[in-house]
């Protein structure tokens, strides 16, 4: 009568391959996370209060070697004016954020602000680093 004895099944799950996959994914994310946001390298001026969020509008950056970037693309003042005019025609309520390296001269920042004013865009914010934080790169 032992002939119909129920078989015992092995019900253990081997978790070693699962742990291997999780650790590999963890390493991949740790290596790629710092590369996700690689913008223009700027040392922004410090400010005690920072209430604006640069994600809500378009960004213009001026680096210390006098290069101007509009949305991470290198442009001249003339190209910037054309692109801003086109942008204002598409979105009249557009907000611009000006990021200027702290080593950029006041005159160069004013030149860019002049171009912005010529295009009729009147919503402009200045991006700074809050006191006590390190710059985002």
C-alpha cells in the first residue's frame, strides 16, 4: 500500500540569481545616476533665498569664457535674438531664466538682458545658488 504515497516536492526558491540581478542593477544605477544631469558648468552667485524653479521656463546660460547657451545649445547674441523672437511668437507668456557664472562681467549679462528685452519677453528670472549649497553640474 505504500505504492500511492504522495511525492514530496521541493518548494524552496533559489534567491541567489535574484540577488545577483539586483546587485548588478544597483551598480548600474549608481554609475549612471551622476551622468543623468550633465549641464553647463557654472559657478552661480549665492543668494539667501531662492524661490524660482528653473524647470518651469527656458534657460539661458552665460559661462565665464563669454559663451552663451540657450537650452544647452551654444548660440551667438544674434542667434539668441532670433530664437527668442520665434519662441515668443509661439508662447507669448514664456518665462526665461538667466544663469550667469559669477565670473562673467556685468556688461555681458546686460547685453543678454538687452536682447531679451528687444524680443518683448518680460518674464525673466535670475538663477542663483542658495547659500550653503553646492552648485549643480
